[in-house]
């Protein structure tokens, strides 16, 4: 999956547990776990907004794009 | 998808709201499924156990004068009806499972769609067995008559077409439901 979720890194920085984040943003702990492991197909803006608000970070701190080597863009 | 993975507070999940709206209907339909299967069995058993009634009813249907149908032939008729009834029970079991799943919050799931399809297929099979069984029944109830007075009867009612339309529509709806369940499953993977 080219989009890598680094939520676990941010949780570690903020010293917060997945369970506490789930409770504060109103989604299940299972979904937080799936998000951390990248096993989701997408994330809603309101969920992303809630995570950024609670963890005091930017969306870019949570999501990174790592293209597949075969799909790496050619430089202009 | 169980409708519980949302950003709403736990007190107002769509699952709980849906169950509050249709829970009573799901309970009612489950009871109706059981009652209907039992009711039909009792009617079939009472019908075939009443020799004079069988003779009268089939004399009327075949527009013939039948003498009393022997018990062995009536047993055969009962068994023919049991084929249709057995398939009807399959439909009722599927109905029970479908609405039990709804009560447990398993609404937009692939399993629910497949159960709905199973319900429709069993219903169609039961209806087909009933229609195919009628000529067989006409032979059974007239088999004891002299060779020139035996009958092979075909009989269709408007209810047959209504049932086929309804069950065919249910089968189509099951396919739509399956696609909806797949979309819901995709959406459930979006947190």
C-alpha cells in the first residue's frame, strides 16, 4: 500500500495509548488498531481532524506516500 | 458491517436505532415463520386424514365422480405434499435466520444477502413442487378407479403467479442486497 500510516509513531510521541485515542475521538479501538496497521481503505476527514486535534499534529505527520519502485515518478 | 463502527456516540449507533424501529417486526416475522410452517403442516395432515373430504375435494377439482380414495393413496398424497412442505420449511428457517441476524445488528452483511436469496430459492422451489405435484395428486386420488375413469389433472391458480412474482422479486432483491452488502463492507473499511 503506497500510503503509510504512522499513527503508532505519533501515539508514542504523545505517550498515548490506542484505547485512549479511540475513546477521545469516538471510534472503536479495533478501528484505531486497523488504522495503525494500515489495513483500512480510507479515512474520513472528521476522523482525521479528530486525531490531529487530540494528538496536536498535522495530517502529514500521520500519512506518508511511499510509491512502489515500479511506479516511482520520473524527474522532470 | 454491523453498523456499530461509526463516529457517533455509542448511545445512538445506527444499529441501536434500527433495532428500536424494526425489532418488534423482526420478532413478529420470526414467530410468523414458525407458525406458518406448523399451520400448513396441520392443514395438510388434516386434509389427507379425512377420506370423505379428500374424495369430495378432488371430485370437485377433477369434475369427476370419485369413489372413496383408499388410505394408501391418501398417504401417497400426503407424502407428495410433504415435499412441497419440506421446501417451505427451508424458506421459513431462512426467514428465521435472516431476522435473527437483523436483531443482532447484522444487517448489511453478505450473510444476510445470501440468507435472503436462500429464502427466495426455497420459496420458489416449494411453489414449483406444489404445482408439479398437482398432476401427481390427480393420478393418486383416481388410481383406484377403473382404467377409463382415472385422471391426470393440471391446475393453476392466480395465487401461483402472485407467489412466483413475489418470490422472483425477492430473489432479485437479494442480489441487490448482496451488492449493497459488498459496498457496505467496503465502506466499513473506511474509518
